[in-house]
C-alpha cells in the first residue's frame, strides 16, 4: 500500500525563493530514490508555509530517503532556511480516484 507524506515547513519569508531554488536542484536526485513515486510542493501566498506532498511505496522508503538527505548535509542546508523544525505526517492511502479528461 502506498503512503502520502506531508511535510509542512515554516520558511523565513526572505528565504522562500532561495528554498524553492534549492529544491529544484535537489529534486532530480529524489526521482531516482527507491520507493519514490511523486512530489508536489506548494507555498501559501503571503505566509511562511511551504507544503511538500510526496507519495512513496512505503513509509520506510521515505525514512531511508530522509536519512540519506540528512547524511549528505542537505537537511542542514534546508533547515537553516526554516523558522522551526518541519512537521511530518504519514497518511495511508485508503481510496484513490482520478478522473481523466480529454480534449474533444
């Protein structure tokens, strides 16, 4: 069963652009990591909130990924841009439904 991981970060307003630039450079490596399926990053306008919503084959895959990012120093670089430690939530997929639209 797949899992969705939501990471909510509070980013210093003056660092939001820098954070997003760094993420663009790091994400190609994420796509290659075992168990990774998908990620979308959202920022809330006029706030310090940035949400990372990612999908993984298992939460243990995500934990290994997070440990790798910590070991390589990336988490320290990103963490310096935040106002507090991020909040991480794990959600099990219970029901998934998508509608495909096609142009006629």
